[in-house]
C-alpha cells in the first residue's frame, strides 16, 4: 500500500472519525472503502452515459420491446 496525504476541513474530519467509530474501522480503512464505492459509482455513471449516447445515436425502432411486453408477466400490486 502507498501512503498519501489528504487535506480535510475540520467538519469533514470529525464526520469521518465519527463514521469510522460507528462502523468500527480505522479512518484509513473507511476512506479506502468510501473511495472504492465512489469509483464504482463513477464507472457506472460513465457506462450508463455511454449506453445512453449509443441509444440516442441508434434508437431502437423495432417492435421487439413491444412484442415482449405483450407476453411479459408483471407482478400484481
């Protein structure tokens, strides 16, 4: 592992330390986990954006979706 330095304002540092105590992990572990989660969400947003752009560039004009909706089984409310 590499060691880095991160500058946090005092409010964010207090919140981080409080969260670390609540989940019983040290500050570094909490920051690593939070960063991993953020990077996963960022990747998902980028993939969704790429998919959205592709669908906008080549919209689905077939009736395939409508065909499936006719035979789909939807749960009752």
